[in-house]
């Protein structure tokens, strides 16, 4: 059965590399308002020393987070040395995330799904504009790019007038997401205020939240998605630290109604990260891009997500993973799932080469790419979902 | 703010202790149909050796599960030696569970909640009788009895015609549950068939799934409970192994409609465990029992829950925690939450001493007790939620 994953990180063709000389420590460039804890500052210093031109490059390295790191191990890839600015990439080699939470923070995605299932008048749920809606996901099956993903079997109810049936998922989908690792996090009972949230956001990964739409439709009422998601969630092995992303900040979207005070944050924390999803079917020589989106389309920022998550005293631990939810923009080509791109399976998504899709076929390879551009910096992070060997 | 937890395990007054002579290894007594993996059999042998009268009793001990145990550490309490049958109690001293899943498997509870919020005609959702509905919970805030639980703050919408408000939860509730630890579990992509599920169910704990009903009501659509649960979930530090519970097996409830084949299981896996919830308010000299229930009221068995959880290939790891959901029986006094006992806050729950409750007050202590009885064996497991000092 199917889609599987491998991984590669490549500089985009023609990109300019930024040496440590041309790109000094992002940590040092941070506005004072992002005030760092001394322990985290020490961590950055450790990274910089390890990545400096004169230091011997270690094959692997476990970072000294201030809190215990039961699941997150970090190593550097020597191949990136000199190619990217310091602090830009950290290879995440752990098998397991801690807890995993998935948000639902793209307004366009929530609206699209709402229109499909509840009609245009009731597209957004009443709570959506007041809080970053999210749910707990399954951490054990968060896997790194390169891990095979099998088409799940399960219970579905394709015919409303007949009993449920058991079988292989027929509406296997992707969700274009990004996610961030928490570090260091908070103690149980001690919320993280939104204006301190940045200090606990370690870095970001690309994510594919594989989704079985037919299983989801039958199981999810009233307690949310469960087996329709827990068969696998793929992340890139690269974590891009927030320091590296600071040059790509954009103003936040206008939030109307204004959120409650614990979610109010005037600081920009929206990032201009171009995102692409491509499919390469078994009979195709090249992948075809089906989605062009951007992380800037998020309505709720990661700082707001983190502040909301901990406001009740819930403790977030180093290595916990918090995901964006499907990232869809306003243009149809920016929709981040096949559910939206095929409008609930009512139209084909053309792939060229005489092929098209509504949902995934066995053997499909999924490639998610991120592209960040500045006059002096351009790079691509890519991860693949390959056909099973 | 409030309820906090301490723990004690006591034999009930007048109970007869069962020595290792009168109660030989439950593992050896198991019907052949429960066939054990050799690795798990070796584990039981290790326990028995450690608990035998002649062996020196270790202060603590980490069990050699066949799979890595990143989060579950086990130690024996010398105080139980000779008081309970071998294999009966294992002290769970880990800080963290792996993944945590909460089911919703008491028909009476699901019906009660359904009647309150959707009316009698649509009480049970269409999927409820076809699969064990469940959702992923927050593992980081699963705490052992003795850990303070603070009344959470968060976003609520008490007035349908006004915007949401921020503040302390006003409808803080308990949920009487039991849960089991997985061990050893399955590999990603390899489901556990229902007839092998018992081999992966290590043992059981008592659980209080603290719930903020007003936060839950506003946040839970469409992705399920989130912050209304993640502020804390208390478990007993005692794990009772399944071998110890085998003498208390009962026939399973009749399931109509008959479940799909992957959930069909003829073997009894329903357990006769009496459960009690008591509250001790600040002004009370003794706790008052508000609920008398029994684990036998579950509609879906733990084997069915485990088989369903893994049918899509989701991997379950040693130390993962799977909970029953609120355990309510048919009699009003057996309802396992204050939401049900006060019928959504429409009536008082009398506590005597001039006190009553609809939901928890600051300083309330919660005591959950399990009682198992046979002519030769009677014991009580108890855990407390005490007022904060």
C-alpha cells in the first residue's frame, strides 16, 4: 500500500550561500523586546561556537537545554557548514516527539472545510475567531521524512443508509503544515504569557499531516479526529531555529474581533515562508506542484497558540510539537489539502502527463518544499513521501 | 486555588491478606487462550522472583520490558509484601506517561451527556455503538496522586448573546475513570488483533479526568476537548497487573448491533471492580461518597479499545495510557461525574454536614476507591485529591 517518505535538503539552484561573515548571529540581531533567558542565550552561543569556521565540526551533538530533554536530540549535519547562516538548521534525529498538538489556524482552510460540510452561512464555528482551536494529536506516530506511510484500514460509512464498513481508506489526503518544537517550556500550573512565548519556541519543521477523510468523517463526532490522523504524521528532520527566521518577519494579520487580553500581541510574529506541495505518481518522471501557499496565511500566530495552550496551566515540555493546521491561502492554488483542491472530491486535480487525482493513489510521492528569499539569502527545505519499495 | 492530590493505598478493614502460598501466580492460572509472549512471561517470572518470600526485597526495580521503556519506571513497595498476592501491585513512579488516549466507553455516560445536550431522541451519536469513540489526551499533565491540581483559567461563553469572557472555571468537575498501561505494544503499521490484545495490556490504574465544563462547552467544536482537560489528569501510583484481575472476570455485555469482525471478541474481558468517589470539603470532618459505580458498566472492553486504536497502524508504546472514559452505571448514584450527578447543574448533590455541591469548590478533596471482593480476597485502592496547603 503506500506513500512513504524520504528526505533531502538542498539549496535551491542558483542560491547564494551566506557565510558566517555575511550573516552574523541572528540572536545578536534580535530586537531587545525578544529578551532571551540566559540559559537559552548560552545555548545559542554553544551553537555558534560549534558552527564557527575554526571549531572542529562534531558528527553529532546533544544540546544543553535548560530543562531535561527526554525525546529531543540534536545533531548538526556537516554538509550544511558554510552553506547556511549559523543557527539555521539543526538535524532532529530523535525517534519520538513529546506531546503533539495540532492547531487549525488558517482561516481560509477552516472556512473551506466549513463551506463544504456546513454551508457558506455557518462556515466558521462561533469560537474560531476568538481562540486558536486545536486538539491533541498522536505523538508516537510522528515520524521523520523517509519513514514509510501505509494506507490505513478502518471503519467508514460511505452510505448514509447502510451500516458502516471496514476496509482500506479511499480518501487518503495530505495536509500542508508547519510545526514548531517547544523549548524550554513551562512548569505545570504556570502559563506562558504571550509576550514571553517567543522564548519557548525553539524552531520550525515542515509537516505533512496525512489524513484519512472517510475514516475521519465517521469517527470524529463528538470528540475530534482520532484514527484518521494517528496512522502517521511526517516531519522534516531539519529544525530551523526562530533566530534564522527573524529576517522574514511580516506584520500580523488584523484580528477582528480583537482577541481577549491574554491573546493580544502587537509584535510581528508572522513569517514569509513560501510553501509548495508536489506529487510524483508512479508513472511520472517529474513531480507536479499542486499547491503554492505561504506560512504568512496563518490567522493565529505561534505565540498566540503557545499562550493559549498553556493558559490553563498545561505544561509544555522541550520536544513537544505544536503544528499549524493546514495552511491554505485565499487563492485556490494555495489550498493545502486535496480535500480543498478537489473540493471534496468533486473535481480532478490535474498533474499533467495524462494523470490527475482527487485523493492519493498508491505509490504517490509527496514533496513539500519551503523557500525563503532575501536579496542575500535563498534556500529550500524539501521532504519527500516516496512510493513504497 | 484548589483540589490537590495525595495518595494512599490501604487494605480495607477486615480484609484477609492472601499470601503467595494461597495465591499462586496468576500468570500460571491464565487460560491457555490468553497465550503469553515469552518476553512477557519472563517479565512475570522476574516479578515473582522478586516477590518470593526468600528473595531480598529491592527498594526499587526497573522492569525489563521487551521494548524500550522511555517513560515507565516501576518499583515495588515493600509495604505490600505479603499483604497482596504476587503481581498485584506495582508502584508506578514515572513522571510522564507516553501517549495518553481517553475513550468514551460507558454507554450510560454517553447517553446521559447526549440527553443533556441533544435531547433524548439523539442521545447516542450514530457511531457510538459501532466503535469505541476516543480522542488523544494530553500526556504531559498526567500526574500521580499527590500532585496539586489548580482550578484552570480560560475562555468561556456563559451568555450565548454576549462575547466570550476570560476567568477561572466555574464548573470544575471530576470524571471517575480507570485506565491501563500498554506493554509491550506494537510496531508502526502493524495492528494488534483483538484476540492478542490482552498480551499488550499491562495493568490498570484509577484515574480522575478533571474537567472544566464551561471551558469545554465553548472550545470543543469541532475538534474535541482540549484545554478543558489538559490542566491535569490524576492517576493512582499503583498499577494492578491484569493477572491479578483475572479472578474478577465477568461475561462481556451484549453488543447490538454486532461489531465489525476486527472488534469481535467472545472472551470475557469485563471486570467486576467496585468504584467509589467521595468528596471531603474544607468544613467536613469525613468524606461523603457521591458515586458508587463499577468497571463492569463499560460497553467496550479494553481489548476492543486496543484493537481499534491500532487497526490503522498506529503504534502503541510501553507506558502509553488508555483510559476508559467516565464510568457510569444505570442507577443515578452510579453516575461518574458531577455533570451527571447534578444533571448539568440543575440540582444539588447532598454531602451532609449542611453542605452540597453542583461542581467542585476550592479546597475539595476527592477520594476514588476501588474495591474487589472474593471470598478469600478483599482490598481497596484509594487515591485522594486534597485541598491545597
